[in-house]
């Protein structure tokens, strides 16, 4: 099994562009939900999974027990 890593994606560079400007409102920004391997906000703004992966930064390697717990829907 290949190692899994926790990653972080910075939305800030997008907040001055087109439909993403609306996300500067914290209430709207906090409406984000996971959808089909991506994320989406209440008014339809989203990022494709490729963008999230390619433009994110690796933070740390996840422990196997953490990965297995998350797969079962538990928080470790």
C-alpha cells in the first residue's frame, strides 16, 4: 500500500477571480462540502480534484491506523 499524505490547498489566489469572489464572505466560504472527490460551495463554486491535488502542498504522512479509521468513518 502506498503512503497517504495530508495535504492543504490555498484558496486565497482564487478569491479575486470571477465566481470565487463571493467566497470572501465567511458565511458562504464556510458552506463548503465534499462532493465526488472535490469540494463545492452552496452557490456552485467548486474545484476539480486535479486542481486540488496538483496545487496543494503536502503537510505530513498519515499513519496507517488513522487512514483505516477514516476509511471506516471514524475520527482518530
